[in-house]
């Protein structure tokens, strides 16, 4: 583990880098392409937001990164974490990384702690698994320290999970994820089950993590407000692919991809006068649409969109998007035929079928 | 809340639970009383009617207090039970308490042995089936569980006896001890196995243990079916638990995840149901004792039932009811020790 830590301190290179990462599930109907060729980096201490509709593969991507996938699923492509090739480690080596270097915070804090174990036992188990021969005093000292950062008083150290509220339990889960100071944490909708005030508190804690722990964070959410508030960069996911990624303010102020634009338009705020939504439903991931996966629902769809996969292009300052329409407005030349708007009727018929 | 997990709340829970025994017991005793009264016929006539004159029968009834108003009989019955007086049998004029003392030991070792056997084999089998879900092994264990639960005890017992007689003729198939051993071993505790141990002869102990094998096995099979199915379902359920996945996410070793997070939590509901099975075990014990000619309370109950000995039956059923109540309290206390959420 020490070798790994050294290489991380060397430069500002990515802590984690995925290149053409795919995660597929086996089903009776064929493989579900839950994550279908995704590339991105996360730098040290950076918070990358991951947004998208339910079922777009966000959670699968998050779990795929830390190797927490169910039986019958497979990962392919490249996934590099601090110089380690994660996809070619043994199950045992991956397990040893989980907890110490890779961690996860889940959506449902109420059910993620074992009801029969004291909080202290959760910490003892986690620390002892990864640091053999650690003393009881040391376990206690380190657990209490991280609990203090999370605002849990030391008097509650020996309590059972059911004696805590939802917000406190999520802070316990965060403390448990951080006690070994992992370099990379996936937070999968950590506030979805919590009320608004507690949500703000948890987001603040996650936002401040890098100050205390220098942790890189992948924050999965469908709440765009959280992204705007807490994230440095944002990746927008649709049907198993990242369609747009870049600096959070740049993506939100000048979205390149029509899906991002529509997603932003459907946000509800106090100034909302009418509700916007995107027509249609997310596609079937067993047989995703040809070309751009979003073309059947896209208001800007052209003929080319249904035929050829859009190219993931950098539109300046690392703001990448995979969209023919964005390429066109950036000056890419397309033929008259390719540019022609896509016939809507065909789609309606295809939807019926 | 800050002291919620301390021992204070546990003691309070146990206190409340023990106090709840009183209403529980009262309801049970009332049920026993009513059930025996609604049975048709008059007990004295039924027991000895053809041998005595009407005047003698009336006198017997007066002696037993059966001519008193029902409500008075009820109050007296409850009063007697509260003083641990279960009455004296009609047929052989023995205090029911003496019957329980003399024959309870055999039933105790039979049910305990069956229970240990069922748990020792059923829990690991259920756990194995749960972990290897939907494999041939799982299917085999499940079929075994269903068959053992569904097969009638007396049939299983008779089949076992037939098999043993054919293939292992020297193995004892009835009674709690060979006549010589039963005669030699002095009665001290009225529990044959304990008496044999106190007597100190290895041969006597082996003999009594050998006699226990078939009856305990037969009664244990009945319980084992329930335990296998329960453990299996709960292990499958617990393996899907959110905290199991969370433990894996912290890099906890798979063996420990299964032991500490899945299996331990799966056992909580199992403890409750196993406790409820005590009633099933007692009724199974009656049949098992009959099948193996076991000198226990089940055999006594059947004898008194056949003799229409109404006081004896009432006394024994009352005793069974008390045992069930006590065990249910013990199960609740064990549950509270295991699961902190139970303590209120």
C-alpha cells in the first residue's frame, strides 16, 4: 500500500482514469450494456459529479469503479487507479483495495449498518481487516477522530445503529468510509433518502472532504443543484455513455449536448413557471438505438445522428461532448443529407413497435 | 437515548417480559379449563362408570368437586395451580406432580436430545442450501427438509425400527434402558441419563445413550425440516442485505461477511420460530414416546387419556402449557440479548 501512496503524491495526474470502460450484465434477453464505453479522469482532491436519469448506468458505473458488481456482470476496457490496472487484479487484491484506497457511500444510510453490531464494532472490523495487529486504543483513537470530523460525539461510539437518525447514520457511513483515508470515494446518491436540511449538511461535509482527507470523489446524483453546489466537474450520462463532461460551471452555463440542455431545462426551482420534461423514455440497454443513443428523443436530431456514433470531441478547456449538432455549430462540415432533420414519424412508429 | 444501549434497558425489558407471563399463563389456564369442560360426558362415569353404583359415582364427583358450579371449579383450579397443586389422578390415585417428577425426566432428555440434533444438523444444512441457492445441493437439502417435516412421526419411527432390527439387531429399539440397567441404576434425579452418570458405570451410561439415539433422531427429524427451511430462507434474505454489500465495500473478507453480517443476522428470526417449535416438539414427543415405548410424560398422557382420567390429563396439559410459556419467555430474553432493537 505504501508504494501506491507514494506514486499518488508525485504529481497532479489523475487518481483514477477510465478508458472505454464497459460494464455489462447478463440477462435472459442478452447482455445489458449498463456502462458502454466510458472514458474520464478524476484528479486528486477533485469532486466529479455524475448525473443522468434513473437507469442510465450511473450506479453501475460507480460500483464498477470499485469492483462491487453482482455475479453475472463483467467489466472490460481500461481502468487505472494510481498506476494499478484495476481490471486485471485478482478478486483478493481488489478486496484489499476496497476500504483502504477505494470506498463507497450508499444511498440508503438506514439499512447499510449491521443492526446487530455496535458502531465501535463496525470500525474495529474495518480497521482490523486492513491493518493487522492494530491496537484497541489505536482503533478507538482513529475512529473517534473521524467521527469528530463528522460531528458524532464520542459518547455515541458504543451505540447501536438504530439509535441514530438517518442523517447521523449517513455521517456514520461517511466516517466508516473515510477512517482508512481512501484516495477515491464513490458516493451513490448519498442524500436521496434524507430531508433537505440534512441533505445540505451532508453535501457540505462531502464538499469539505478534500480539505481534511485529500479525497477524490465521484458524486452520483440526479439533483443538478447538488452538482452546481459541490462539484468541480460534471459528467452527464445517458444510456450507458457519458455524453458530456467538463467544468461544472461551463457545462451548466453552455451545455453542448441537447440532453444536458433538456436536463437543465427540466430542473424545478422557485422561478419555475411550467414543468419541462424530455419526451420518451430512456432506451432499452439490451438493444440501444443506433448512432447516438439519444437521437430518438433529441429535439435537434439530424439524419446522421441515427446512423453514425457521434465522436467524443473536446470543445475547449476539457469540455467534451459527443454530439453531431454540437460539432456542427463548432464548424464541422456535414453534407446536406447528413444535416437534414430526422423524420419524427419514423421514430413514433419505431416506438410503437 | 444516550444510555439506550446500556444494560438498564435490557433488565427493564426482561422485567416486563417476565411480568407478562402472568396474563399469558392466565389465558392458557383458562383455555385448558374450558377445553376440558366442553368435552362431552362426565369424567367419573367415563372412567369407572360401569363398575360403580350411581350413588358411588355421585360421591366420587363430590370428592372431586365436580358437582360445584363451574365458576367455583375454575377459581379453585387456578388457585391450586398457583400453589403448584395439579391434583391427584383418578385412576391410580397419584399426585400429578409425582407423575411429572417420575416421568418428566425421560421426556426432558428426549426433547433436549432431539432439539440438539435438529439444530446441530439443520442449521448448517440450511446455511449450506442458502449459500448454494438453486444448485442441485440446495434442491436435495430442500427436498430432505420437506420430507422430514411432512412424514408422520410414528411412520418414521416404525420404519427406523424395522431398518435397525434388520441391519443392527443388537441396537435397542424401545425403552429408555435395558431392564438390567434400569434395575441396577438407583433412582436419584428421576432422569435416567443423569442417574446412570451418577451411578458411574460406563456400560450403563452407554446403554442409556444408545436407547436415546433412535427416539431423539426420529423427533429431531420433525424439527429439522422446519429449521432447514427457515435458516435457508433467512440466509438468502440476509445475503441480499444492504449492510452485507456495505461490508463488502469496506473490503471485509467474504468468510467474515457471511459469518458476521449474513449468517448471524439470519439467525434472529430463526431463534423466535425455533422457540415456537417447542409446542410442536412436545406434541411430537407424545407420538415418539408411544412409538418407542418411552417412559415419559407423553406415554403417561396417552395412558390417562385412554383411562379417561380427567384430572391427570388436566394436570399434565397444564404442565405442558407452563413449559411452553417459560420457554417462550426464555426465547424472548435470548432474542433481546442477540438483537439490540428488541429491547424497548
